[in-house]
C-alpha cells in the first residue's frame, strides 16, 4: 500500500463513461483473453487501493459489465472525464483518488504502484510526464483529498480539460518508467497489434 496521509483513504476511479465515438463500440467492453478491458483495469488497481469504483454516465450504470463493480454515476453533464472526477470527489470528499482511464491496455501494477510510491503528500496532484510532449498524463494520476476546489475553480472558468487543469496547477510530475504503459486506444486502427489480438 502506498504511503499517504493517514486520514485520507486511497480510492481508485476507473473512468468508463466515455461514448467511444471514434472506436465505434464500447472500449470498456473490449476483450483481452476473455476479460473485458474494464475488468482488467479494475484488477490492476484493486490490490493497490482501499476501494475501486467505476465512473459511468447515468445511462450506463445498469450496463451488464459496469454493474459488476461499485459505480459512481456522473453528476455533471457534457464535461468529459472531469465530470467523473468531480462526481467521485463529491461522493467521497475525504479520499485521495487514483484516477485511471479504462482505455489503457498496457497499464500495469508496476506503473501504478510507482506513481503511488513516489507521489508527494504536499502536492494536490501527481501524474506522469507524457513521453510524447512532456505534459501531464491526467488519466493516470492522483487527485488528493481537498483538491476538488481547485478543479471546480478551473471548471468555473471554462477549463474542463484535466490536462489543462494539471498544467496550470502545482502538479508533481514523474518520469514514466515504461513509455508504452500509458498508450491508449481510440480507433479500430489502434487495436491492430495490441493485446486485444483476434478479438479486435
């Protein structure tokens, strides 16, 4: 378990509320060796946090695969990933949140545990630095208890992109131990040669 402020439980949030428009089908339900991508990411986070929740839109909460897990339903509309993040913070304001997107096929325990071990308890956010552009990777990041006001402040200013929020904040950036671990899949072409193999 990662060291952290004793008063703050560490919860995991798997973002699975996207509409997967570019993929043309639900990315959370893509299969890898008979297991959904959503189930895989939950299994990576589960040993490393106190609880894992799946972030969903209201119209997804009863979908069969998502309903296997504890869910937090978006309380905000048309805000993208930040809707899920804020909804989780609203529901459990005293928790630190490890936020991970469901569409990261190469995410693994090593990548996540390194982030948790090396994050500073004195910074509101901790994230990896992108291997592509050196900017924060906001969808494999820690959002600490109490940082909701920072996020809400940006949203009130019209800034809803999690990456822009982390760029403009006191974010601790760590170098990626495996540059491939945070590659995501957005289109059918991205599936070629991926872990989804014949199921793609």
